[in-house]
């Protein structure tokens, strides 16, 4: 691929799949930071990233970008964040990937940190309590809507439905979601035997490109291990917080919402660091901040261990998925060609529909219902099905809750 430099004074030629521009880490950071300031809607931001990277900046071709989206949907982590890293990787190398990833996520982290501090200081005030009573039922509507959207995309036959139902039942009866994912992976290899799983079109990279990506990933992994060692020496709580978030990220296949049942299980059910109600408040705050829903990790970290906890949890929830982009890009074509991989991925995605459904049910049991609360939840769900922007749904719900609850 030939890289061209175009003087700023010249008008940009029309976009082309054959013309690609390189970008410096600084340009990638500032560009994605600006985009991250308005990155509401989680996976919906992928369309805006495409407009930026393919049409406006011509950093990637349409085919390259679509390959990146397919990759990010197939590996654990928040899809929009990983797509930003992929664009940075293709246009600026490993340093560009880190710059784009950090720039895109930084606004969400800063705002969530501020909201977490404000929440801790004022959550006992009557208007705040009323607002969050309403936001809790809106969170149920948000999770239910995510489950429906995932189900429409994923559940196509009785095999998908069986895995979805099994995962739902397992989590409703307090099963371990990590074990559910592992079981779905193993069962799907056999269950989908005979089911057609087409191999997507592939676009392989060079062996030298693969070596460079793996070298960069190894360096960053070594830095992550060193950082975890420092945390272990300084504070076992910070170490455990970061470790738990890494584990959540490693299993969150299918996008940011896949992290919700995993994080709920680890933080609330297993370690009892915070109550289910407070965790739901964190999800609600995550919907009024830009960035993916996994930014809830910042809120959890702050409630558990203050600012350092927020930082440790945030780095923990994003590090594995970033490393996986570096490692997976050179080998993704080869991975997709394996029948067992495609079967396992389909089964895992079906199981996550069930896990999200179970979370909505469990949250529904946990909240205190009244007629106004039920009406707010129903209205929020209907608005989300009608594609109303999630930010306006949350803000309107909070305002109504202060008046009615």
C-alpha cells in the first residue's frame, strides 16, 4: 500500500478504496477525542467512525473498514472502542491504535469519574433518590431492548433458541455466566454440525505485518503484567479490581452489553463489593456519558476504591480487548476459515442473548415497582424500540422520576 501526503491547502480528492492516507498518533488522538465527546449510543458510533475514517479522512478503504468491524464483533470487548483502535492500527500502526483507543475513551472516563464522585456525595438526597428509582427501571428497559436487538440478529433457528433459553435459565437460577459461556462454546461445536456457516470474504496481511503486531502486543502485555505486579504490591484491592475487570473483558464477546451479566456476577454476587441497586445506578450513569456501556467499570472502581479504583478498573476493562485487536488483526482471516471457530462464535452469541434476558429479569425482581415506575419502564422500552436516542430516553426518564416517584 502506497502512503501519500496531501498538503492541507489542497482540496481532498474524492474518497477511493485505492487511496489511503497515513495519520500521526497525535492526529489520531485529537480526532478520536473530539469524536469521543459525542460518542453516545455505544455500537451505533461505528457508523460515525466509518464516516470519519473512510469518507472524511480516507484513512481506510470501505473493504478494510468492514473487515475491521467484522473482527471487532467477533472478539471480546466493546465494539466501538475496538473499531477506533483498528482504524488507528491500519492508519498509524500500533502507536496509532493506542492513540485512537485512548482518545476515543478518555472523554467517557473523565465524565464518568466526575459523575461517580457526585453520585457518592449526593445519592441520599431526595431528588437524587427519586431520579435513580426511575433510572433503575429504565436500565431494565435498556437491557431488555439490547436483548431483543441481539436476539433478532442472532436467534435464527431452534439451536440458537435452545442455547438462549439454557443461558437464561442458568443465570436466573444464579449460575456462573463464565461457565455458561464455556458450556455454550463446547456445545455449539456439536450442536451446529450440519448448519451452514459461510466463510466471510478474507483479506490477509503480510507475515512482516503480523510480526510487528505481535511484537507490539507483547510489549504492551509485558507493561500490563508489570503494572499488575505494582498494583499487587501497593494494594490487593486495586489488584483484584483490575483483575476482575480483565476477566470480564476477556469473556465479553458480542459487544459492550455482553459485559453486564459478567460484571454483575463478579462485582455483586461473588465479591459483594456493591449492591445490585448501586450497580444499576452505574449502568444508568453510563448511558448519560459518551462511550461504551463498559465505562460502568469506572463507576464501580470509584465506589470500591475511589479515584485509584476508578483508574485501575478502567484500565483493566479495556486492556485485554485492545491487545486482542493487535493480536487478531493479522490472523483473523485464518481464524474465520475454521469451521469450529464459526460454530463456537455463533453459540456464544446466542448464549449472550440469554444472559442479557436473565439480567433484565433479575433486575426486574430487584427493583421496587409502582404504577408510575411501570409506566416509565414501558415508555422507555417503547421509545428505544422506535429508535429514540438513548441519551434522551434516560434524561427524560430521570426528569419524570423526580416528578412522579
